[in-house]
């Protein structure tokens, strides 16, 4: 059992706290939270044993989990490694759970304590945020990605592997660059699409007041991600800009193919496009 420090007590950090305690990985959970309302809530609902400043959290923890938006993580991860260096804490580990990796990897590439950092990304989440959104079992059966493992010490990697194993995640290893390409396809463009659809429907709702009364489960599931917060997703899009733009261009090409076929009344082509899209059933069940 380890002392776990969690910087950022929202959905991901809070859900990790629940299961790491419940499954016996964490003896004590120390939190850091900039928002005083979230900090008070995290303590009140029992996500953490205490909320402290960052230096105290790092000093008291065996493993530090950085669970903040990627823009903030760019500064926080080097700061945690700085603290390791200042205090001579050679056995501690810091990991992050961010959705982009390449810029984070660059930010610590030459840090003297780089090998104590493990870049990781649990592929799980919901559209909700804050400590109230934390739930048990969020990571069950999901992919846990470890990036650039050769840049981290074997002991640090084993620690994160054990943590993800406790959460019952499937481990996948890749480099930071490939990670950012893949997440642009399977996660980031989905959010862009959902935000754009929500804006489209909200625009129409100005004139047609009953449009949401007619919304079915299909619409709700498609636009669900548009509830996700800008503080998280704005820096993700900015940090993974080139990959996101390439995927958006491909998506726009496919939308134009549908548009052209429908505009020309080409039923055969519409059917063909749908049948091609149906092949996704082989991958996602």
C-alpha cells in the first residue's frame, strides 16, 4: 500500500482515488486542488484524506498523479520533478493522465529526474467534471496507455503498471507521437464533431422551439460530448493541433461525399457510403 498524491480532484483524479483506496493500493490519499469549492467537496465526500499544498503533497506521497488539464500539466510535471530533485526523493514516481503527450514529453526530456516520470493516459471518462462526477469502476476494462516507457526507470514503469492493473485496465505501450495521432482519431475529433453539432442545433433552435422535444436517444448519444468543459478541451486541441486538423480535414471530405451524393439524389452512392461506414462494426461492438 502506498501514499498517493493526486493533483486535480476532478472526474479522473477522483475516480482513481475511489478505486485505489477501495482495492487496497492506496493507504493514504493526499489531494491538491486549486478550486476551494472542489477541495472542500473532495474532502467532504471522502475522496481524499487531506488537501494540502503541492510541495507537501509531493513530499508525503510515494506516487504523484497529475490529473489537471494539459495546459496546466506542462508546468506542473516539471515542478514535481524539481521537487524530487530538491529533496533527493529518488524513489518517488510522478505520472499524468492527460490526453496529449508529445508536448509533455518535450517539457521534461532533459530533466535530471526524467526517469521518475511515467507518461500515461487512461482511456476513460465521461462528459462531467468535478469531484461530484467521480465514480467507482470508471476504468474497468479500459485501455491504459503508457508512453515512452524506455525513458522512465523500470521501477517507475512497474509502479504505474501495478496501479493500472489495480484499476483492471488493459495496458498498451506506444510512443508519445503515435499516441497523439491515435487519440486525435478516436477521441479528439469526436469532441470537435459533437461541439459543432451542438452549435448547429442550438442555431436552429432559435427558430424552431420544439427541436429538442423531438430529440431521441440517438441525438443525445451523438451530442453528449458537447457537455464537456472548455477548460479541458481547449488546451487539448491546441497541443494536438496538427493531428486534429488532419483528422478534421478527412472528416470534412467524408461529409462532403455524403453531401454531394444526397444533393445529386444518388441513392446508390449514399447506400455505398453507409455500407462502408458499417464496417466499423468489426472493430466496435
